[in-house]
C-alpha cells in the first residue's frame, strides 16, 4: 500500500465518502447540467470492474443475494450521470436509465458467462415534454422513476415519475426518441402532501400473478403514522398501502417475475455514512390498507463498494435466476461514482455470509 498503512488509506477513503455523501444533503453543490441535450448522441463509456467487498473479493454471497459483477462507469460528457432509476428488458441484455437532469442513457449489457463485464453501444438523449421539446426547466425535468410497461428498452413504452412537478407520464420510446408523453397515471389525492423534492421515487407495474395490471408506487418519504405511504394503482385491488419504516428512504422499486416487487432504500447520516438496503415484498402482502414489512435481502454500509444507490431493475435469466441490477446517482459530482452492479437472488441456497455490521 505504499508509504501509508492500510488504516490511513481506509480513513482517507472514509473522508472522501463523507464528502461525497454530503452532496445528498446539499445537491446544489453538484454540477448538474443547466441545458438540455438537443438530440441523441452516441457516447463512449469506460467500464472498470469492481468487487462488492473490496477487502475480500472472493466473497460472492451477501445477505440473500449472490454477486454477479459490478462496474464503475465513466464518460466524457457533462450530461452523463445523475441516474435515478433503471429499467432492464426481459432478456437482461439492454438497460435504460433516466437522469434527474431530464436525459436518458441506453446501453447493451455485456457478460462473461453469468458475470457482468461491460457495456457497449451506449447513447444518451433528452426526455421530451408534451410539446415535443427536450425538458429543460428543473421543475419539469426532475425524473426519479422509470418502469418498462411493454416492449423493450429500445422500442416500447415506459412510465416515468417526476418530482417537484409531481406526475407520472407514459412515454413511447425508440432508439432515437423518448416521447413526447401520450398519457399517464393519475396520482392519488393524498400525494399532494409529498414534499417538492420527495416525490414518487418508486414505480413498479406488475405483469404477473394475481396483481397483474397493478402499478405499485411509493414516494421517497411520505410518512403516515410513522410509516411510509404507497399506493396500488389499477389492477384488481387498488388502494393505499403502508411500508414499515425501518429508518431508510425509498429510492426505487421493480416488479419481480413472480408478481412481487423489490424495493431499493438508502440511508445517510453524517455519523454513519451511506447505507443501502434491498427488501422483497411478496404479492400476497400487497393488499390495500396493509402495513408491509417485507423481507430484507441485503443491507450494506459504505465499507462495501456502494455509492448513492438509486435505481433497481429485475429480470429472469436464461437459467431461471432472478437478477437484480442496480445503478447509483453520482449527482454529477466528481466526488461520487456511477456504479452498475448485479446480484442474483439466492433462492433455496444457503446464506454463506452477511455484510459486516457497523
């Protein structure tokens, strides 16, 4: 490790992470693009492989998940980054991420066997408003959730949720165009209580099981009797639901192939750094009026290779595994990173190790 002991390097890394984490509290310090992209641009992305456990890279099982590889992504574009939500098509071969600066990022996912090894054929472009022009105003372009409704990430239809100007809009997409929107979902009246910067962060349209046709949404942190408010929209049993508050904020959700959902959550405290958690909620638990706890699949602090984890997607691999793909929001800050990582849910397999305690 050169001239300094391991402890010194770890302390320095902790200070850097703390500085980066401070941007969660004061995002105005970040260099968010002020203008909108004019059109679609191919973009060269460099992907550097990462391990989830820096100290023990041979460790592959964490909580109830199995590590399937991770990447630190770089691109020479001021519009690359800020990714707050993620969709992966059914093949697991292409991804679509959206930025809270009103842009999108699409790329192919490349594998070495089952391990995520890189991205290719990447492009970025603007999210269009109802007038057919790129969203440019901060109040209109702050996209926080995306979910694939039909087709693929290259030719299909998605929902996008926005905060500040709280709304969920339906977008037809192609390789060269994202919108304009052609409809959307009506938010429940109770959603008017959402703070301007804590809108609908999680949106998961369910396409399997008894709740097929239901869209599950959660705000980042709308509290009701101390728990987190969400809603079931459409489907056979629409209505409000509550998620047990376990000290984290919701950052995204994804529908699972079995009809349930997974939630991605984040926590930041100056005294403890950044944490992330993934909870699975079965379809049977998603009932109007229910208080839901779910099952914690993974909880990790920043002694692991995480950043501001904001996006999650799920697909079923060719071997039948349920694969979770996660992306981080770097807040357009040089102190943070755009991380892309994959885990498989360890169904029926022994849990070999859990993340380290604080």
